[in-house]
């Protein structure tokens, strides 16, 4: 997983768990979830070019809504990447702040080396617009500390359009600053989700931009480079209370490319 996506994905591990489990339509209407709690387990394998070692990951996510308008989430990730083994764990809270506002906070801790943030804090504030509250804008910020004295900080901007009950369009960008060296990077992205709660969701996500820094094997690293990724997720309900997830991603930069396949199950409680 590349560095800005680590920033964006590790941050959104907790928040995406809620979005994927609740579904776009329910999220647009607020945090009134159809199920009080959910749990999801996904495993993946990655193959890399340029003689780099293959990777693997196992990700456990859980969400719980103690009352209408409040969503708690937890995340645990175990991962093998560039020959090192590490992971992340954290907790998150998403809270409605009125009919049109909601906010999120997430804290993460990691282990295993420079590929995982030792500490990370993420905050975001969202507002719903339109008569049907079908437009949502989000402003977020994060701060992460890594081993070896490195750190990341940045902002995320995004806009979501709930076109109808079956289609959601999402676009945004992450603006990152890495230390030491004050190296900046920008990663824009676009996503589309089609489907409905209780049946299936198919999501496509595309990103293309710059990265500040990425550690490879040993002391090797690449700095200030362009990259792109394309990912697709298929979430299918088998029964009202459970289903499966299939996902694939292709990532490329000037030094190597990576293909990832994943599969898992989810259950509502």
C-alpha cells in the first residue's frame, strides 16, 4: 500500500467500515442504521513487480450504533508488506450534530516499522445540502507519526452526490505534507457506487496523483513520484443478515506495480 493511500485508507478504515456496512442511502439519511451492529473480516493477497516481495493482509472491522445518530467503530489490520510484518488498530466515532451536520474522529496506533503509522489522529466535519440532503461536503485533517522521526499531516476535501436510491458519486483529494524535508503531495480520487442495501453494492474507485515518500525493502525508498490506482469492490448479501465481499486493485508507479485480490464476509447483528 503506498504512503498517501496509507494516510487516506488507514484514516478511513474506521469511517469506511461504517459507510460500507450502512450503505450509501442510509448514510445520506443520517446514521439511523438498519442493524445495530456489524462485523466484517477480509483477507487479501498482493503481487508486486520489480522483484519486490509479495504482500498479504487480514482486516477485521466492527461497528456498533448504541443510539440513533451515533456510530462507534473498531479496526484491526495485520499486514505483510515489502518483507516486513506489522499492523494497525484503532477506534472511531461518527456523530450527528444536527439535521445537516455530522462529525467523525478516529485514533490509530501501529507497529512493525516505517510502513505503519505509530500514532495517528483524524478529524472530519461533514454537511448535507439540498432539499433531500443529497449533497454532502466533507473537510478533514490528520496528523501521523512514523518510526525514524518521520511524520505526515494534511487535509482532505470531498463531495458526495446521492444521485438516487441506487447511485452515489464521490470525489475528493488528499493534500499531504511529509517531514523531514517538507515534501508535499496531492492525491485526487473519484468513486462511484451502484446498488442497494440488502441486495448488493458495486464500487469503483480511481486515483491519480503524487506521493511524497514510500519505504521499500530494507533502507530503499522512493521519493516525490507519481502514482495511480484503480479498485473495485463487490458487496453481495446472501441472506438478510450476512454476505460476502470481493475486491481487486491495480496500483502503479514508475518503480513497480501491484495487483491485489481480496475476499471476505460480513454479518449484521
